[in-house]
């Protein structure tokens, strides 16, 4: 899940939880909003963790050790 999709889930969940006054038979809109917010926060945390892991991979430096003997003549 991307960070944008996670923020979208949080926003939709907050709207359902805090801003609606709708009653649907056999469905609690407040609970659906809370579930969407929790899923959005979990996706946001996982998205940041994944982004941190990928950025650490990109920053790794590769060092090449030169094992040649400088006294060896070159031909």
C-alpha cells in the first residue's frame, strides 16, 4: 500500500467516523470508519518502513580493495 492510499484511507475513515450521522441496517458506519483509519495508519507505518529500507539500500557504498603490489613492474 502506498503512502497516498494510506492517507486516503485515514481521511475516508475519519469522515465516516466523525462527520456522518447515517444509520444503515446491520452496519455500524462508525465502526467501518474506525477500521479504515486503523488500516490506513498501519499502511502508513509499513509504507514508511519500506521506504526507509529501500533508501538504506540505495545509500550503501561499495569499496573495492586494491590488492596489487605497488612494487610489481608493469609491462
